C-alpha cells in the first residue's frame, strides 16, 4: 500500500512538471509571436485602368437572308445562277415556262401600235383639213367684206343700185357665217368625240398590255435582296411549286453572332457594348462587333455540365468583307465596363465575413488594420476596391483568414506586385 501511494505521488509530480514545461513553452511562443508578428504575404494597391469582360461563344448567322419563292406553279425553264454567285436585289434568278402569255404579249403590243397609229392619223388628217377650211373661209370672208365696203361707197355715189348693195351684203353675211363654222369645227376637233374615243382605245390597249406584263413578271423569279446564292434546290425541267423555295440568298456582308449569356452575367450586358470577335476558322483575325439585341426572356439551355438558364444575345459584326461565314462558330469578348485610374487589388486580398461585409487588411506600424470596402469593376485577375481610407501604394495582406483581427501584429514576408488585368 505504501509503495502504491509513493508511485502515485511520483506520477502526479511528473505530470505537474510536464504541464509547467508546456505552459512555459506556450507563454514563450506567444511572447515570440507578439515580438515578431504573423508572417503575411502582401500586394500593393495600384492605380490603373481596369476593364470587365464576358467571354462566350456563338454562331455566325446572316442578319439578312431570304428564300427565293415563285409566285406561281410552273415548270422551271432556266436557272440563271449557281450556288456562290453574287447577285443584286431585283436580279433575275429563274425563268419559268409562261405558256401562251408571251404570244398574248406580242399580240397586245401589235394592237397597241395599231391603235396609236389610228389616233395619229385621225388627229393629223382632220386637223390639217380643218386648218385649210378655216383659212379659206377667212379669206372669202375678208374678200366679201372688201366687196361690200366698195359697193357701199359706189351706192352712195349712185354708181350701183340698192339691189346690188343688198347682194353684196348678203354675200358678206354668208361668208362670215362660213368663217365662224370653220373656226368652230377646228375647235371641236381638238376636243372632238372621235379623237377622244380613239384615245380611249389606245389607253385600253395599254392597260391590256400592262396586265399581261404583270402576269409575265410572275414567271421571272428575281432576287429579293443583294447577297450570295445558296441552297439551290430547283432543277431545270422540274415543276416549281408556288411559295416553295427554289433557292436562298444570304447577305454575307450583314452578319451577327448569336450567343447565350448566363443569367448571372446578363445584368452586365447592355446594347451598344463593344465586342471583339475571334475564332478557330479565322485564326489570327480579330473583328469588331457591338451588342445589338438582348432577348426579353430567358430559357433553359442544355450543356455538357447540365442545364443552365441563359438569355439570347445578338452581336452585330461591324467590319465588312471579313472571313466570317454563316455557320462558323466564334468567340466573343464583350467589354461590359471600363474605368480609368481605379484603385486595384488582387482578388486574394479581399475577405468576406459571414455577414457579407467585405474587408481588406493593410499593415500600419507592424499591425494589421481592417478596412471595410466595396468592390467595383472586376477583371480576370484583379478587382476595383472602393474605400475612403485606402490609397495607392498601400500594402494589403493576401489571403486573410478569419483568425486575422484588426490590430494583430504582422510581418511582411514578401511583396507581390498585382497582375495586370
């Protein structure tokens, strides 16, 4: 029993010695930590231009593409173009068999020519005759007037009888009436019913020819836009059905990129934003674009990583005569934000607390100083930091943890320069 107690006392003594030793070591380590401080890596707050971008991929499509549709069902007589041809709006692409419409047009042309000739002859001959008749009537009237004036003087001198004077007066009246009639006939000719009727015949022939021409136009299929011919499906000798495409015309100088933007990024995208366009099919080339359309609704898109909610966005290609072709895939780099002279730090310098507050720590007189901050533009590697008590060239602690507190002693281990955004 005595030996057991002695052994127990020895064990308790050893334990006390160990506790005292560990405690002393801990106190010493704590004192050393306070004297030296926690080793931390730092970065310098820099003032620089910063940009935010969204990278995405999409498909090149034509902003203007039209199907070439015949207005009537008829046999394809001749296809005037081939795939790849450049055509202008209104250019003839396909000629359809028009049946007897060509004969009807020739017949109408001949009839119109005849009606016009009849009108010309009618107007010319009658007008000439009436002009001559008026001229003769006027001469006879002037002669009768002169004869009457002479007889009147002779009668007053007693050289002629009253009967002879009356005869001269009657002749004057008759020639005057003839003159008035000839004048009226010429005036009536200018608005005469015969000429008017013939003019109407000419107009009717013109309308008939226009109607046939309108029908013939339906048998000549023209390009609705300027562009490149694609998808030629029609074959000469086969039947073309009304409203079924024979071919397509694509405007390759009016292109856009159709892409999908994540629901988490779409709020950053706005109309008019600048876009850089690159792609494997045109390696080494970079084209300019601009955001021209943002869909009003989102949809679920299936990807290799699963489903995601996205919004369709269209980017207009500004450059013309590019190597882009409809159907190509392209990478788009959308510039969403830009700021000059922003205070910039690495992402790793920001610590987000459980309550959502964001803070950074600087080093002041060997101690960590906490700063409540807001973040602005975010680039790929850096972020704009907004705080009244932060300045260019201040040192910020990288990768701060929950254990780091305001006022903790720290010692800079290595100065890290920010990566350019």
